[in-house]
C-alpha cells in the first residue's frame, strides 16, 4: 500500500482490526510519566503493572519513564496502589477524550469479539479497522465516531467539514478521496464497515 498519510495529534483510542479475529478491536495508547528522581527508578522497575523505559534524548542524557497500559489494567487509581512520595496515580490516567501525550506508537489491544488482549506496537494506518483502499491509497478513520463523520462528509454535496465532529481530521483528507468518482465506492465500503461493527 503506497501513499500512507498520517498526522497529529492522535486520539488515545483507535479502532483496529483485531490481530486474532479481524473484528473491531480497541487500541489504547500507553501513558508515559516521567520519573523525576533517579533514586525512585528501582521502585518503578519492580512494580508489576508499570514498565520502565529509558530513552536517550538528543544531548545523550537518559530520561526515565514509567509506562502504564490503561487498556489492560484500567483505572490507575484502583490498580497502582501506594506510590513513592511526589507521585500521584492520576498522572497515569488517560483523559476520556484526550490525545496521545507522547510519540510512542505503543499501547494495548483488547477485542470484545474474541477476548484477545495484549500489548501492541501500533502499525498505523495499515491496521486501522476503518480503512478503505482506493486507487492504491488507504482512506482511514480513527474509530467509529470519526468514520461516521467521514462517511457523512463524503456523502454530502457541500463538503464543508465545519458541521461535523472531528472536523480537524476531515480537513486533512487527501483530495483523491474527495473526487466525485470516489464518493460512491468509498461511502459504500465505509457503510459496510460501520454496519458490521
Ligand atoms: Zn478479536
């Protein structure tokens, strides 16, 4: 597949084709919280639900992070327990309608159809559930809500993104998908995915 396009920010929840059953599965980005004191690193390394991550910045300094997968372990206020001084469980919480706060393409997948649940390295938009091929390019939407908006937008004659949710996303749809010829096949394929899920 050529001509993949991508832009930021990404919502923290996406609809993926399940790696196991190809049904609609939920992807959720991990949450990365900076570990401020190096002395706290061993505590975070030992925590059963947190993952320690040590990237190097452009100056060669190491940064320390504690990664959490809300898609696997739920509300951190319930699951993390007592934290070292200076940290609050809320820091690992994902806002309900938020965007990814980091550049990591990692998170978790859980599938309501086959119960598949695992950590997952995101391959976007190749594995988007709402992905529709057209003339060598892939038209995609983040999730059901943006796919509905995309379907209605493509079907409309005015093509004004202003009246829809996810208008920032709609404003970035590449022009080949917005041609008159593309309208029928694309809206039909999107509708099929929307009806199936
Ligand atoms: Zn599945």
